[in-house]
C-alpha cells in the first residue's frame, strides 16, 4: 500500500490482489479471506499494516491521534508532546537484542520500542 499509515481492524479488514477463489483455482489450496489478507497477516507477516486494532472505534482513535500530530499547513510547526521520558535514559538490554552474527536477520521492533519515547511506537 502506498500510504503513510495503514490501520486495519482485526477480523474485519482485508487487503489482497486476488481472493481465496483464485488461490484455490491456481494452487488448489483453501485459504480464508483473513488468512490471505487479513489484519493480522498484514500486521505481523507482510508489514503492510502499521497498526492492527480490535474494532472500528479503536481505529478512529488511532486516526485521530495520527492526524493530531500533523501540522495544519507547511508554515506551522509540528506539535510536541511532554511525555516525561528521560532524554538520557539508557537501555542496557539493547545490546542483547542484536544477534552476534551480523549476517543473521533480527526483528527491529524490539530495538525501536527500546529507543523511542516511553517505549511507544
């Protein structure tokens, strides 16, 4: 998806190029809409969804939060939030999140959560 943020509602939102019928015809495999392109698939495997939420109300809350951080125009400064997180905070566990083998892949989410304000990303 060519967007800045994708929010998908679990068990409700789906996104795919072709549906389960095409998968069954071409590959002979039965797959549900949710398995093929549901919120959890895109939130945990493909990475297309930035946020997976429980319901439409939570989705609207996420949208409001995201929109509230965007300036009204190009001359306005972005909003700032006082969060109480120590800017000099150290995370001594950060080194344990990296594999010793530099060629081995690893999940960046733990590192991102460690360094962002209040561990909120």
